[in-house]
C-alpha cells in the first residue's frame, strides 16, 4: 500500500476537498509514522467527525455516498476505539492504584497486553485503508455538502434537530441514571458538537469550550462504567481488593456526574444559551421548509419544474380557501404541508416498486423536522406518495389503515398537487389571479391564460379527479375573462385664431 504522501494527501493535492475528510489522510499518516496515544485519538476524532457529518446529511440527501462515508473507515474506527479505551483505562488504573496493589498490577498487565495487540491490529487495518475510495468520496461529497451551506437556514434546521435529540437524551439520563442513558447522552452531545462545527462555525466558536468540557466529563463517566464491568470479572487473590476499587470508581463517577448536573440543571444553563442561538418561531418554520428544499434539490433533476408546481398548488389552495370550499383549505398547517409536499413532487429514489412508494418510505424514515408534528410529516409523506400515478385505494392497502381524517387530508393535498401538475402541462405560467366560487352543484375556478381546447379539457379531467372526489362535487376550470379596454382617441382641440392688431 502506498503511503499517504504518494496519494492525494498533501494540502496542494487535496485542494477543494472537505477539510474534515482531508484531515483523515493527515492523521492516518501520523498514525503510521508514530502510533502513540495522541495519534490514535486524533485519527479517531477525525473519522468520527466525518461519520457525524455523514449521518446528518443522510437525513436530507439520500445519495449512497453518505453511507459509503460511514462504511469505508468503519473497521478502523472500531479498532481505534478499542485501543483508545484500553489506553485510557490503563492510565486511570496507574494513577489511582497503589504501587503494590495486586489488582492494579493485574489490570495494568492486561491493558498493556491488549494495547500491544490492538495497536498491531489498528496498524494492519490502517495499512489497508481504501484511500482511493476515500479520495473519490471526498471529491463527490465536496459538491453535495453544498446543498446545506454552513450558516444557511437548512444548516440551522439540522443543528436544531441535533440539539433537540441531545436535549431529549439529557432529560432521559437525568431520569434513568443508568450507564446506558449517560452513554447515549454523550453520543448525542458529540453529534451536536460536530454538526455545529461543520454547519454553524460561528456558533461553534462560542460553544466549543462547553461542548468539549461536557463531552470529556461524560467520556470519563463511560470509561469508569466500562472499567467497573471489567473489575467485577476479576477473581483470585486480586478479588479481595475489588470492593475498595468499586468504591473509588463510584466516588469518581459521582463527582463527574455532579459536575455535569451543576452545569446543566437550572434556569441559566448552556442548554438555554444554545437554544437562543438557534432559529425559533417563524424563522424555525422557514428553516424547516429550507430543509425540505435541500432534499428536493438533492434528488430532483428538474427543481425549477417542482418549484413552479409548488407555486401553482399554493395559488389553488389559497383560492379554494377564500371561497370556503372546505375547512382543510383554511388551515395554515395544512398549507405548509402542501408547500413541502409539492416541492417533493420531483423526488426520485432508487428502490423496489414505484418512485412514489420509494419516496414515501424515504420520507417516513427521516426525522420529523422541527416545528412539525409527526402527523403533519406523515401527511406529507402520503401526499408525495399519491401526487401522481394511481389514486389511493381503501381496500387491502396501507392507506386503508390510516384514520379517516388522514385519508381525506391526503386526498385534498395530493389532489391539489395533481391539478397543479396538470395546469403546468397546459402551459399555465402565471401563478396569480386564481379565483374560485362555490355553488351547490359545482365549484368554479377561474384560471388565467387557460387554453380553451379539447386537449386541455381531457388533460385536466384526469388531473382534477382526485380533488373532485375529496370535494364531493364537480370542479369547473375556465379561462379568466379578459376585459378589453377600448382606448379613445385623444380629444381634438379647436384651432386657435390669432387676430393681428395694426399699429397706429
């Protein structure tokens, strides 16, 4: 295997690649040269940062390259983790055990033996690291990461998601008080830290000291929990001092958890500071929409077409709302669902079955965006599923298991998008001037510049069918009447007669 220096591993050769991926090459070179504790730690941090960014971006971009980003260094990352754990616990045992303590000597010998074997394994795996695939991924992802540029609304939305996840794990850890809960919180804080570092660098500059401090505290708690489990398996002469070691570990563990609680519980904590720095209220709702647009741009080869359909769909929704055709069209929450679903109408994903089914599965597996409810997100996913193709069926299908209210809302939202797509195919460009009137037998919608032809009528008959089934009455689309204003000729002024006066 060639060394990193002979591959695209220098700053000059890696120009234009994401710095967080380029860092892996540099730290890999250091490990191969001198596999000391710092090299192990720095390479593991560099890989974890890449994996964290990949996990975040996979939520909005289904490109398989993000999965590859996590898969390529997986074996090396795990082996480095085992090696790092052995090194840290050996250090702790050496610092807290008496020089002639039998258990200390036993553990030190065990950790030293493990460290030597794990170092050899880590170097062997590092020597087989797929640098070619990593370079290829770097170049590809340097473009895809621009879908959510640092500091953008979409980037802020992703940071809010990681914050909410970490805050929820914080609450669970305080309640459960189990090693598993504290470890999960540690992982959640790591994800939030690396997300802000990559996507919100200005925020990270202010927040990094506290984030690193908390990560270190919870990391030490985890190490003590692992060490406690190892000590419980000790037998023989050293078993006599196990209770004393357990008391020491519990005392040290409690001190660190008390330090964490002191910093994290109360009216003024870092949680409040972080939340104030992230979008809220209307800005948060705008950030959630921006997040959806990232997914649309990531998979849609015709984003302008989807944006046009979205504008037409919103115009139709508002016109039907002004005419009080149905309560659904007066809901601001459902209007937001419509905006999001219509932007997703170009979503193209590889999978079994129709593209619409694959799109629904993908959206259903994504986290619910901030400021959205699970019901709203489910409605969006089902509306994308039925925005084209076969209409929903109520017999022997997953759709039939939805609540009646959800089924009706899906028909309404998907029906409006279907009609908007039909209008676009008819050449409707103008998204203003829609006007609807409700009557007993039908609903009439005036559409600006609608062609009056048999071809248009046939196309719209299919496009409006689902919406008509929801409304329970016919939907008549007709061209907006253009009022011709006759221009009158300018008035003719009478000639001016000038009388000359003869001088005396």
